[in-house]
C-alpha cells in the first residue's frame, strides 16, 4: 500500500512538472522574441546603439539615430572622436542605401557620398538616456537631422 502511495505521489509530481513546461518554454520564447526585435519594427524615435554594452568605451563604434518610418538619420562615431552624419533605409536590422557626410577640410562644406551599410544586429541597443554628455552625440544628431532634412 505504501509503495502505491509513493508511486501515485511521484506520478502526480511528474504530471505537474509537465504541466508547467509550456509556461517555462513560453517565457523563454518571449525573451528570445524580444531580443530578436528588428530595428525596422521599432517605433519612430531616437535610438542609441553601440558595439559595446557600455556607452563610453574608447575605440568602440556608436550610432545615435532618429528613426522616421523606414529612414534612419544619424550620427556614427567613436567615443571622444569625430564621427559623421548619415542617412539610410532600414530593412530588418540593416541600414542600407547609406549616404554619409565627408568633411574635406576644416571649415569646408561637407560632401555627401555613398557609405557602407550598417548591420545593427552586430550592435547592442542601449538606452538613449545613456548617450554620454561629453560625446556631443545628441547635438550632432540634431545637426544631422537638419543636414539631411535640407537635402530631401
């Protein structure tokens, strides 16, 4: 009799464990789904991405950009170094058809030329509030938006 009770208890635990499995699997899937959200599916607004999870690493590429529909206008830079303005088309996690500014010399009017596509799947999405104040990235983003708004 005692062995039947233990067997019944063990069977109940196994059934309970199996019943919980879909909830656990669903939770894991939701985490994966959120991490796989594409840039294209994000709402319009300002975003900050970096090759590092930290917002102020030397020799690391960062991108602040404004998403308007499937267009990105942004400023790509390395922390405490010069960067450049760009505009491109967002498809999934790629910014393609990139037009970027090239400064010819100090005080000269920048030229606009074709740039390389940017794969944001290789970047980390950071909180826009983490853009370092000493990087001038927010100010430069506004300048980039003005630059490309005048070229449309």
